[in-house]
C-alpha cells in the first residue's frame, strides 16, 4: 500500500528491535523511515504481505581503504593458485 509516501507491510515473521522473532508483524514506512513496527497488529487495507523471515536492512560497512596503501605497488606473481598454476 502506498499513500502519500507511506507504505505498509505485513511480515509473516520478522526480527524485532528487541531481538525477538515476531509473527504477523505490521511495518509501516513513511518517507523512508519506519513509523510503526507492531507484532500482531491490524494492518491497513492494501498492505503488502512479505512471506518468510524479514530482517532489518544492514549497513554496508565494508571499505576499500586498503587500496590506497596498494596504490602504485608493483603486481607480482600470476594471481593464480592451486594445481596447474604457473
């Protein structure tokens, strides 16, 4: 359901902010922000159903900072390993 930038979902199972697993969890998002997470709540009409386990989004915290240290370093070897590598 999407009205005025608001979207609603009903999650069959969801990992809750408390760390517990909830069933039939109503999640509402408004303008990209969670405004409601309610286990066993009454969903608004037109809410999209998400089957299976719903997990929160995880931050992409990986980094390529080590590439700065490698910048300009000569490449050695073939980059291959294992049987038949030369």
